[in-house]
């Protein structure tokens, strides 16, 4: 073939080999089979077919696309998909920008309409070459207008990390110097040992590579697009000089966090030192993807009651040791709020209502507050929510939207317009433990002289003491919703708050849990995990025990 493509059958599957780039209108399907299957080359069958694609058609479409791609035939590869206008330039850009000089594609057995395959490529840049191997997959569908079997086009067919609009894989000099990130005790942190830190280390390198004294190497990397988009290294052709960057991570706590989140399909945890704001661990499952722990935005459920309780205590509307109402239900502006399983507490203190996570005890106090924006103010002015945190990498600072009526009431118990990440909730707990907000950070402030976010005021000593005592009861009293899980935490001074948040489209609620143990606070989210104590609670306990 003019394109340098060779096709062979190996172990029952076809292998497409390309050595060099060819262009032109050669019919790759005819070239592979040496004849016709009733199709008219790349133009499809003479009559429009309908119904599900057959196994033979799946093989046919996969061959056509992979052969064209491996041979540098971008136009033909595009024609083998259901979106030629997008696929053709993407295939061309992939080969050109990634600097692919040779390529072998080995498909595996099809699973229905999906064909997995392995790419073994050679990347060459300025006389430096290195092999690059990875796996991806494609799915075959029937064309809506032609009836032909076609590859369902998406950029992730070319590489599984091409999931962000505008993302491109490039090869060249790295955009920043290399770093050797170390934990607070000088222990080296790598994505191989701590998988959740992969994206974090990429972001730290992008920001601090030059500051740390590193020099760029030659790399194949994922460019997520835009000047602030992260660059993720996929292959190193030539190493640069690594500059040392100290982080606040504690390797022991990080290891525990990695192990804990790995039990769940979608889970995140953050650990923070209350006295300083230093982040001791950040972990996500799945690892290596979106950093939900820092950048997620989800309703936090009853963990938000820490902020609401502080508001009610500051306004003198409750005291931890005084009785408060906790009926099975409460209505506010036509919206009915219920306690779990309709429980009620007769003559219980506010501390016990907090420890039992009584929703109605909080809803019943809204009229007395007299200001629908009070929770927004409390979250910002005391807990630093929404105040442009500069942690060292991109992060979400939390959000409490202004609301009225029933929606404002929902925010009191962590629903409605409240959006938080595990980092935000860990910081809220740290603020309660410390008595004042310390902005969380991964890299010391003096490394780049960035300005940390601050709160307007601290909690008064009386309010801070009552808030901590209520969290302690939640963790240690027999009636506390967190007492079972927190009994395994070895620290002497410990407190907690459970939470679950209903999410549209999910059959099970999100599981939230936050706690402190001496000078360490942590918060976890397990998406679809149910009650806070069931999934997120054991996760947090394991992290606290490693501190």
C-alpha cells in the first residue's frame, strides 16, 4: 500500500501496521480483503440496511477505521465514522501533533458492538524516538442516513484521555520544568505510588515547575486546552531536570486515603490540619481523573448543619444544653421537611438534636433568624466559603446561593442551593475545631507569595466550644449518628457530623461524613453511598487513624 499499511491475522484478530504516513484515496477495505463483501468500498452497501449491526459489520467497520487511521489516511478514517467532519481533522491532528512515526493497532475480540484495541506507536521528535503503548476502544453503529456500519465518533476513540472539548495530544518540549514533589517530611510523592496525586502533581508542575528550579524535558502530553488548562504527561522521551517542591501532604495519611477510596467506584476524601489549613491528603476514586475532592460541587446534606448550628448559636437562638423542638415533620412556606424514618425527640437539647441529625430542629428556627441571607453570610464571613481560595492548584471554594422561602429552608440542612466539595466540608470542620478559618493549602504561601483567603471574623469562644461539644457528642454519645464509626478512631479529642444528600436521578443518596481527631479534620463523599455513616464514615475513620 502507498500508505505503508500492512494487515495480518494474528491469533484470530487482524493487526494493522503502519510505518510512515501516506495520503491519497486508496480503498483500504478492498486492500485488506482482496475483494468485495457486497459493499461498494467505503461508500457502503447498495441498499440501505436497518436494524442492529451484525458481528461481521462490526469487524468490517473496525477494520476500515483502524486501517485508515494507522496508515495516516485521515479522510478515509473520517468516512468510516458517523461524523466525518469532526473525525477527519482529529485523526490528522493526532498524528501530526503527537509526532507518530510508526503505529501498530491490534484489535481484541469484539464485545457486542464494541471493539477494544491496543496501539503500539513510535513517537519521534527532533531525532529522539520512544515507543508508546496504550489501549482504547470503539463502538460501531448503523449510519442513520446510509445504513452503513460506522464507528461512533468521539475523540476518545483515538486515546481514552481525549474527553475534554478542544483537548489535543502533543509532543514537544514540556511547557514547564519538571518537579520532584515531596511530602511534609521530605518523602517523594509519585503518581505510581499515590494514583490520586497524578492530576495534582501535573497541576503543581504546571504552576511551580519554573519556581522550583526544574527544566523542561521532551514529552508527549495531553493539552486540555486554554492557557490555564492542565498538561498531563503521557510519555517522557527525554527527562528534564527536576526541581524539588515541598507540599503539605503527609505520605502516611495519603496512603490511607488512597486505600480507603479505592473500595468505592466514586469516592473522594480530603484531610486538613485545623491549626494551619495544611492539606494532609487528597484522594479520589477513580484515581487519575477529575479531582472531585478539590473541585467537586455537590449538595453536602446534613454536614452543612455545622454552619447552620454556628449561625443559630451566634444569634443566641439556641444553646447546646437547652431544649429545642424536634417534631417528626416541619413545614416552611408550604414545603414539608421530615426526619429520617419520621423520628422525633421530646424535650431533647439542641446538642442531642444535632447529634441525632434532627432536620426539623433546624427548620423550626428559620423564622426566628428573620433573614433569608443569614446562612450565606455565615458561610462566607466565618467559614470562608466562596472567598477565592488559593490552595496551590485549582479548587472550588464552595457556594451557598441566596434563596427565599422553602429553598432557603432546604439550605439550612445542606440541600437546595448549597454546593460543596470534600475540601470545603473538611475546612468547615477544621474551622469548628480551630475556632477560626484557615484557608486550606497544598503549597506554602511564601513559595509564590500568593494571597490566602481570610474570613471576616472568628467564632466566639463560647460558640466554638458549644459547636465542638455538639460534634463530640455526635461522635461519642450512644445516640450520636457517628458514634459507631468513630469508636474505631484512636484519637483522644474527636467529633463528627454525618450527612446524606438526595440527588436527582440517583436511586441512593450521596453519603457524606466529616470529623476531627485532635489536630486533623477530614471529609469524605461517596456518590450514591446512602447514609453518611454507611460509606463515607468508615472512609474518614481510616484516614483519621493514619494521622
